[in-house]
C-alpha cells in the first residue's frame, strides 16, 4: 500500500553563485524564466501539507537566489510545514536571516566545500565564499537557528574531515552530515578528479565511528559513505516513491533529484496536475515503487526491502538499465567491474569540470 510522503525537496531555482563540480543539479538545467512563481509554490506547499508531507527542504541551486525566499518560507509555515533551508550561505545577510526567522524558518543546513578558504573557494569556484560563509554561520548562531553542517567530501578534501567535525562543534551545530560525493549530475563528469581512494573511504568510516563515540550527546553525525567502494548500495530516497519527492524549479515532480536521467520515464508538473495525484497515480512514481519491478538477484534477496535494490539512477548511469540491480551491490554481476572502475577513477588525474550556469532566458 502506498503511504504518503514525509518530506518534500523544493528546488526553488537552479541559479547559484557557486559552481561546485559535484552539483546534483542536472547537466541540462531549466531556464530561469521557467521557474515557478511565488503563488504557485505557495499552492504546492499547501498541497504537500494536505498530502501528508511534514518537512519541507528548500533547496536549489541556491535558494537565497530567489528574492521571494522569505515569502516562500512564510507560505510554507502557514501551510503547517517544518521548513529547512539548504544553503551555501551566499546571498544571506544578517537582515535577511532575521526576516527568515520572523517568517518562521525552522532550521538551516549550511554546506561546507572545505575547511579553509583555499579549499572551499577552489571547490565552490567562488572567491571569498568561505569568509562570507563564516560570517553567515556567526549570524545563524546569533539568531539561534538550529543548524546542520553539510560537508561534501571527496578525494581532494577528505583529509579535512576531522576539522569539519570540529567546525560543526564550534559553530554550535546540532548535526553534521558527512556526505561522500554521490556520482550523479555534474559529479558523474568529475569522477576522475573526485573519486576517493579505498583507503580514504575506510579512513573516513573510522574517523566518523570515533567521533560518534567522542561527541555522543553533543553532535549527531550522519554519514553517507563512498558508494562505489561499498558492498551494499544505499536505500536511495528511502525507497523510490516511499518517503519523499522533489519538485524541480519548473514544477516537474520527481521521485529523486536525478530521475530525469532515466529517459523512458515521463514526469508530470504541478502546473497541470495535483501533487496528490502525481504521488499516487503517475507512471513515474509507480515505476520502481515497492519490489514488484525487480528481477534477480534483487527479486529473491533477503535485503530487498532493506535497500530496494539501491539507486535506479545509478543503475541507469553505470549500466544503461534503470531496472538492474545497483552495481554497488556484491550480488550484482557488475560489482567487480565497478570496483575496478572506482580504483581507476581514484588513481586518475583530471581537471575539475565546474558546473556551468543555467541557460539564460532569451
Ligand atoms: Fe539489495 Fe538487490 Fe543487492 Fe539484494 S541483490 S542486497 S536487494 S541490491
Ligand atoms: Fe535517483 Fe537514486 S538518485 S534513485
């Protein structure tokens, strides 16, 4: 039986002052003039609450690039949603943060590209970004927003993990998400530059385990391990069409941020259909819901309701078949080849390919 979603990720815009080479936004980004208007988003938030969504994550791109961000937060809170702003901090001033507080913003998730200006500005492709982010972190603490630090790690900055954890404590964050890069979107283009080595992946797991013990009761550490070096895949999106949904800047409703990479799926827009109908009845949401779609080895596997066969977009990207078992899984016939590929990417040298800006309106 299909249950309602708990969380919705609203990608308010693909615009962003940063150009991180691991951005999960699609390579082909919607034009700015196709972004949903304030009133349409407000209606989508009401529909989401009515559908059963509890948490709204306001994301992008950089959501602060939307001038109406405060209005959107107000609309979401009025609809009864818990609101979390996922931001690099660029575009937020002290005044704007105070207005967001006034509008009812519940939580901020601040991204960290590196633990010093040299690394952070190089990865974000934005000079001065780190210093600005530190200022924003200070204002967030002054206002007293609950904070999660989101450190995205890869071969170039995994050695900074211990400092990232220290920074989360210093900033008064309640939680840090230690997220090893997932290879979708722009990151897929950058595997030769960003793939961690197996040793780095192991070391990160050790550091996280130690820090969890040392900081128990002080800081919660969420950890997304290096996928290609694992033996079992992650339960992507908590299971397709199970717990969450994404709405893209132009209103397309997606089961996950990379779903548009699966070419045979057609996605529907909130401009033309109610969110409830899309969640329950659309072909795209039903395509990989549950376990009926599976073939072996997933079909006969005892873990099939643990990880739901892993990530559909990863199966598509790596095998050209979204129905296949995620090749991260040891039971996949392609697992060995993926491990070899991961080792090859990890020892390759390559320049970073930075995310480019969304196409401008004509
Ligand atoms: Fe998960 Fe499928 Fe691997 Fe079983 S075979 S562990 S269900 S990915
Ligand atoms: Fe699409 Fe994993 S990112 S299912």
